[in-house]
């Protein structure tokens, strides 16, 4: 070729050199960043897929962080509940100690009362001061809010979890499908029962009976001619020790358990004389109570006497039925309007990733029994203080409070273990797999890139040399001018 205005060999060498330099620059960028895709031009489709996976990774990572933070909140509340439980056990011990009044002076009982006051004050202080990041946990601030509860039917409702629609309410319908019953035995007036039709023991019928209930056993002796009203009054005097009360139906005598449910029973056995009882469903002289049948929002609840609980995906609650409502077929309803501690533990902000738990108040006005009373009634000057001597009811209230705190703590533990910790475990597995998928698309393979870098370096060097030769080729025309 003898033309010099267009050096095609040089142009071709320049084109290849630019291409090889671009490839070399790409390899250097990938090796320095560790990424195969640094901008859209590197792999448009791969970039879109990678960004989608990165978004998912960010959501999963935040869900793990949110769950860990939620565990911190629950653990703080649970630690406070453990301390309250210890204080309640101390109160129970002091009540029991004070009941030993035959061996204690009035001063000692008053000292026990002062200590109980101090313990109850500590419980209120824990309820009002337990907080996480400035948010009170156990003063009722994070309890669910409700409307329409009939306290005549449901004297106490404890809400531990509820999935309330955003901006809406969750209706709760409580239906009694089977009435609760006490255990009951009858002694009819007349016939061979030993109780005359006029309501007295037969004149020659001297009896000794053993009355047994869920709380204990007592023996009673009555001489012939004793009126059934006197028998009733004597049995009722010991009702707090036996769990059995007596009443009259005309001239007949009825013996009932003081509580409702299958754990209650009445047993009456005549060890001497005639005292013919009837009505036993577990033998001639033994009758057992019956738990109420309850459905909550159409689902069967677990019931013990007049205490019902249900735990589903969208509702976790416990409630007491009044004796009037629990012993008749019927229903009542109320609404959960909001509240609770809300935790976003899913990668996407929606109802599926939102869980909540109710943190009710644990102060002395809320711990105890809807029927027996609440802890505040154990304070000085109140109805069940140990100075007043009502040790039985005081212990019943404390036992109810201990059980209430234990149930609350157990629900929090279950929430942490079964929802929060499980969520972290599953999200971590998902995070690993999504991270692996994103890495396969976006990350650079160093073995491949180093090999490609070596190739690009050799090509750049060789094309540079070729360009030098191509630029020298036109100089050959000078030999034609000699």
C-alpha cells in the first residue's frame, strides 16, 4: 500500500487498543470494587435483579433487628414480673405467718402488716417505673383498649394478644353453651333419709357425718331432733375450710361446693346414724361440679370452672365469667379498639409482619381476683389486712395475684420464644439464601477476573506494539522518493 492519507492498519490497531484498554479498565474496576456489576451498563438485567434482592435483604435485616429490639423490650418486662412474683411470695409468707396469731403478739402482727404495706408499695413502684427507652411497660400504657364490656357478665378480661385491623376494631363474642355447675348433694325431708318431713332429724337419729370438699374435710355430730337450719348453719361455719356450703330448699337440705367446675366436689358420708344423701354423679355420696362450655368468636375455649382462655393466631385472652352469666346459656360481646405493644417483625410493612402483645398494669389495684378482691385490700385499714384477721381471703387474693403474674410472664415468654426468636431464626436463613443469590449475580469472581485481567494486559501491550508498527508503515513510501 502506497497511500499515506488513510493509514487503515493504524486505525484498526487504535480500534483494538481502545477496546482492549476498556476491557482492562473493566477488569481493574471489578477487582478493586469486588463487584461484577458496578453500573447498569455492566449487566442491565442483572442490575435490576440484584437491586430487587438488595431491597429484600434490607427488609429482612431490619426485621431481624426489630425482633431483637422487641426481645429486649419483652425481657425487660419479664424481669420486672419476676421481681413482682418474688414480692408476692413474700406477702403470702407474711399472711401465713400472721395467721399463726396464737404465737404472735399484736405488735408482731402489726409489724407484718407494715412489711406487707411496704411490699405492696414496691409492686406499685415497679409497675409505674419499669420502662424501655422512656416507654412505660407495666403501668397499663401498653394494654389493649376495649369498649362495651359488661362487667356483670365478665368481671375481668385479660388481653395478651389481638390482631386489630388498622383503623378498625376487633369484635369479641363470648357465648356460654353449657352452664357451669357446683357439686351438689341433697338430703330430702321425709322417707328414709333420716330427716323428717317437718325439717328435723328423727328424735332417735343421732348422726355423725363426714363432709368433704375441695378445701378439706370436717366431721360433724348432731343429736336427734336437731333442726335442718342448725345443720345448715354449722356446715356453713366451716365452709372456708371444707369448700362446702349448705342451704335449705323447703325442708330439704342441699350441700353445694363453694366454687364451680370439675375440680369442685362434695362428699357426705354418715359414719353413724341415718343421713341419706342423693344426687351424686360419681357414686352415692359424691358429686362433682361442671365447667362452663364457652365459645369465643365461635371457637371452643379452654375452661376451668368460670375461668376461660383462648389462644389463636388473632386473639389471646383470658376472662372470668360471673356466676350469673356462667350458669346460663347466653352470650355477650365487646370490642377491642386498639392498644397493645406493636412490633414490626416482617420484611414488609403489612399486617402479616405485625405482631402485638398486651402489657396490662400490674399494680395492686389490678392484681388479684374479681370475686375475692384485689391486692390493695391487704393494705392497712383495708378489708383484708392481716391486722383485721381475715387471713383466708387475704391468702386467696395473693394466690390469685401470683397465678395472674405467672400467666402473664408465661405468655410473654411464649411470645418471645415462639414468635420473636423463631422469626429471627427463619429470617436469618432467608437472609443467607437471598444474600447468596444476590452475590451470585453482582459479586465478582476473582479467579475469572484475574485471568481476564492478564489477557487484557497482554492484549493492550500487543496492540500498542502493533500500533507502533502500523504508524511506521507509511514511512516506507519515502524510499520511492530517492
